[in-house]
C-alpha cells in the first residue's frame, strides 16, 4: 500500500483530532502566484519558519498537501525533550566538542522558544513541565546515570539522578531500575499547538494554502513550484524555497528531490489513549505528570493527559505496514508497564510516519546551486528522527536567519554529514527491518 494511503488510515482514530478545536480551512493555490519565500509543508518546521520570515518582512506563502498539522506535527507523542534523537557523541565526532556544545545549547533554546511561542500567541495546548527518562535493567540504569553525569560535567546541563529504591516515588510501575528527571522538558497537545502556530502565522500575514500538492520543483534564480489541488494546477515562483515536508516529499513514486530521498526513511510510530481514568489513578501513575520515555532502542513513551487519560506509544514499523491488532497490542504494552490499568479501555489508537536519518542526527541544508552564478536558494529540513517537537521550531528560526543573511547557526547543522541508507531503493527497507530486529533482540536481552 502506498505510504500516503497507509497514513490516511492511521489518522482516523486520533485522540488529538477528537479533542482539538477545528481550524478554518485554507484554500488551495490557484493560478500563477509569486512570493519572496515559498514554504512546502504545514507542520511545525514550516510554520515556524514562515512566522519568523514574515516578521522579518518577507512575503511568505506556505503550501500544505493535506491539512495543517496532518503529519507528525499533529500526531506525535507530545514530548518536548532536551537534546537530539542521536547521542551527543555523534555530534562531537563530526564537529568537535565546542560545536557540539553549541548544538546542545540550541536544543535547549528550542525548549525555551516553544514556551515563548505558547505564551506570546496564547496557544492553549495543555503544556506540562517535566520529563522522566527511565531504564528497564540495572545495566541500562547505570548507563543512563553516566550519561546524565556527563551532560552535567561537559554540557552544564543538570538532570536529577534517581536510584532504583526511589523510582517508585516518580512512577508507579515495577519495570524500571533507575531514572533521570528534567524539569525543563515537558509535554503538550501537539495538534492544538500546531494549529495555534498556524493561526499566529495567518495573523502575521503568511498566505497558507491547504490541499495543494507540490508535484515538481524547477530550480533556478527564481525557483518555481508546480502544484495540483482541488481547483486544478497552479504554480508558485519564489526567490527562496524551504522544503519542510519530511517523509511526504519522498513518499510519492517520484520523490520531489531524488537526491534527498535516500538520506531518510519513513518509520511508522503508534499511540493508544485510554478512557478517562479516575483522577486519583491518573495522579498515582506519574505523580508529577511528567512525560516518560525509556532508553531502549525500540522504546516506549507515555504520559497522562490533561483530562486524565494514559497516552501510550510503543510500537514501530520499519516496513511501513501497520501492525496487526494495533489498539490491543499497545494496550498489552501499557499493561506490562502499568498492571493496574488492566481494566482500562482504549478509546483511541492511531499513528503516523516520522523520517529518520541513518545516524539519527537532523539533516538540514541547501540544495546545490542549479547553475554557475545562481545562488543556493532552496533550503531543506528533514531527519528529525522522532525528536522534533521542540527542535522543529528552532530549525524554522535558523532557516529564517539564514535567508535573512545570517547563516552561522544554520550552517552548524548543515556541516553534519549524512549517508544514504544501504540497499538502494529496493533493498533498503528490508535491510532496515532486519537491522531493527537485532536491536529489538538486544533490548530484550538487557
């Protein structure tokens, strides 16, 4: 089944869609239009860039093939966490310690920026402070505490280290042997936040077109985007372009930018959400209401919602095929973590696709110049690897800075090297499935 068909099916039972206020529908692009900056993708990265660019005085048009927040931005686990999806040593090995510290500082700035935007634009998105990283074995607990100690000594970022005897005060689960706590990270309702950011961009004067699929990019001194939509074909000419569609840029039979497609892979992630629990039960599960994530390679992540449900993510698919018995299998994982929820009914189960890079580091850059004397005027943001709720916002700001003439911070990320997934177009998915089976086995063995 094509990626988008699978993804459409996964949107139909989302807790977020059921609990977010509806957004005004924006019309598709029609005819020939022009602007200073064209943004492809109506998720958090594209919206963040559009908002910052508009504030800098640019005429900005944003194109979204489906609806604002349709992709991972509106369906993710809602956890905004320090750092990147990759370990800091990946950044250190490529860029050196000084630049790795700079990248780390930007990841923390991303958390601050998230809070600033919520406050500035009055976005009611159920923000809750606190993140709890948990380990399932004594060995993993020791590794987690060692990582926390290094983050404090090398990066100046303190995390509270929680020993096995004290874990029960933080989470009512028998699974965990150690933990760390970060009060600066947290969680929110991602679809409410994405729609709130879109409303802010519209108020600022960004022109937004939903239901507008970009079929082709024609590079040049003034790139042109060729589109299709319910009102027919259209075109948008711009001075600069930002590609922020992630897996959706590459999900068609012919990727929009074939050179970028092999550098990321679509990975399905899945979430279930229970019925409303008694307030005392919800309070007891995670007393400080932190978001929780374990340290396994194939990880579980969960949190209680503002209306006292347990929202639990823990299945992945590297083949793009939706797991069988999705709701029940997620419920089984939840009950393994919280046996006291054995009688809780699952009201919602949904999922979607994130784009992962081979080394799990974000992949930001510019497309090569299309001709001598023509500047590199097409930017891209991809490879957030499931850790983008906060970082997407900062990434949009970095692009806005670069387009405005200050590319210093953007270029730190652009210097990260990325290799294509092995196996080519036909074999890279089977190769990834086999590789992930090994990591699952390693998680089971502790």
